[in-house]
């Protein structure tokens, strides 16, 4: 196990637990470094080049990558770590994604929906704690109507004029997204989940459309939202080719935010027995994303913190610049279980914030009181 001392925390240390590179990989390290240099210079890589880079990763290559990623991240955002207050407003969902713990067919999920008053009180608490971005995240809950969300956004906008409002409520019609934008929403998170249509079909039931999800992301960009896409690392049936496509898709969509985290099985889902994504692959991809999109808002996710006690710190050291502590009322936290063993479900928001500040300070970064907009 790596020695995570205050000074010596290196995001490539995980490799001590993994397989060392073989001879053929050592032969190509110069070529792989050259691909990283080209990425840094703003050149496009082909799908095959992405595959070589991702498959050829090694501790040496990861150190080379992470150093560049940190350098770019510090050039663009300094040592600042932006915080987003996550409010999980409903765990009802009409969808049945095979990986997700709040899928509609999970009869063991205990369902809840926050009231307008509860959400505003989360925002109030969050504001006092220094948050200037609120993320309303939830399943695709038909009872949370377009009008209700619009009024919710208006109320937050009126009560917290200096804060950014991010929505993460799934796929919606263009007109709905337009009305929410006009009501005061600034950003929208909708992970594309995978840029490979066949892979998409293996993660979702037939009634869900890859095309519709992609269209939704294009609509968000067209409407002027700061748009976030993203995917899980190590999801079932994912190949390196899928990841190469994700990178090409992100290059083309040009999102302001990219959320990635390891897939983690949830025991009540069809993927309950599958293996989780790894720390090392997630970190490597975070580094690549920083090089691909120097200004991108890149969270070290809760899922990353769930698979490793230092996951979020390592995510920042690999090029991340955002963390998203939970602001949901403690009483509902454990019910928003997308995957097993999710961290921070028992802690008050205030505890999470001071814990997060300490964690970021321990690696030489600083949680800031700021909306943390995309520096376009
Ligand atoms: N493991 C990791 N991430 C998950 N998500 C959903 N289920 C899981 C899981 N089992 C992610 C999806 C979704 C986001 C809100 O959470 O990528 O878009
Ligand atoms: Fe939640 Fe540490 S960030 S307890």
C-alpha cells in the first residue's frame, strides 16, 4: 500500500498494487510520451492513438501525464478547488439503467422527494458554509414537473443571487431546458455515459435512446448552459475503444464540465456482481481530460472517494479542480444510493465541508468561496 504522507502523495502510487509494465510497453514509452506531448500541444489524436495511450499506461507514463495535467490546471485555475453543494432532490426515477441503484425496478430502494422548503433550507445551510453553486440532482421523477422545477429555480435565483444554479435532472425536451435556463439555471450536468452506441445499449433498457441523450447534450450547449457530460470508468462491457470514443466525443462536444468516476456495483441491480472500475484507470483518464480540455471543470467525484480513501485528493492531483460535497438532508442521504458503500452518507454538510477543506489543504490546494464558473 502506498505511503500517503502529507508531502509524498503521488497519484501514480496506486501502481504498486497493480501489474508492472511488460517489456513491450517499456519499448513504446517514448512513443506514448510523444502522444501526450501532442495532446498538450492541442493536437487531435485518432481513435487508435487514444487506444494505445490508454492501454499503454504505466506508472512512469502516469507521472509524466499528471505533472503536465497539474501544471495546466494551475495555469488555468491556480490552486483553487471549486466546491459544489449537491442537493439530491428526488430518488424516484422512471428509467431503468442497468447500473443504477435508483432504477425504477429496484423495489428495495426507499423513495423520497424533497419539498421546496427543504431544498431552500439546504441552500441556506450551504450558503452559510461557503457554497456559491447549488446542484439540484435527481432521478427522472415525473412528479417533479417542469413548472415545479422552474419555480424552484426562480426561488433559488431570487434568494441567492450571487450563486450559480446547476441542474442534473436527466433528459428533458428543448423547450423545458429553455424555460429552466430563462428561470435562472446556469449549468446542466448530463453524463453521456458512453459515446459508443452499442455499449450504450448494453447499459440501458431498449426504451432509452443514445441518440436522444446526445441530442439533449447538443441542445444544452445551444441554449448556452455550461454543459457537463461524462461517463463511468470500468462500466460493464466497456472496452478501451469505448473510452477512445468518449475522448473523441468530448473533444467534439467541447463541454465546460466532465464528470467521470469509477463504476461501482450496486447489489440490487443486474450489474450487482460486476467488478468496479479502478482508481488507476480513472486517475489516468482525469489526467488525459485535463490535457484534452485545459479549462474544463473536472470533479474528483464521490465515486472516486468511495473506491479509495484518498480518491478525491488523488483526483485533484491528477488534474481535477472541483469537489461536490453533499448538502442533502442527512435523513435522505442513505437513500440516494446509486452504488454500494457511498461515502459521506452519515455526515452533516458542515462536517463534510471542514473535512474537505482539510483534505485539500493536505495536498497543497485550497477550497474557495466562489461560483467557480468556466473560464472560457
Ligand atoms: N456506479 C458509479 N456511478 C454510477 N452512476 C449511476 N450508477 C452508478 C454506479 N453504479 C453515475 C451515472 C450517472 C450519475 C448521476 O451517477 O454516470 O449519470
Ligand atoms: Fe464528507 Fe469527508 S467529505 S466526511
